[in-house]
């Protein structure tokens, strides 16, 4: 599962994929909205499960989840 994460710095929030920041220096609301758009677009292209998360006080907080459906996981018939 691919994870798009939100990370906070002294300059605002970053939208990250793996360790790379895709967008940075954003207010929290804008970062959440942008991360969801990025995740939705990636899910539409790849059909792979993707989630958006950010660090909470005790664990990761999942903000969005785009899961593959059963139809997406079936192999084409031959």
C-alpha cells in the first residue's frame, strides 16, 4: 500500500510520498486537501490501495483511504 503522508515543519505542512516532499510550506487544511487529491489521482491511475496519513499523538491518523475493489483485483479471463 502506498502512503501519502503529511509532515509538519517550522514552515508549514508538507505532502510527502515516501521520503520526498511533493508540496511544502502549506497550511494544514490545504495540505490535507492536496494530499487527498494526489492520493485519489494516483489510485485512479494505478488501481492500487493508497492512504493519506499524518502523525497523531500516539499513532498515525488515517485521513483518507482508497482501496482496490474486488473487480480491480481479479485477473482478466483468458
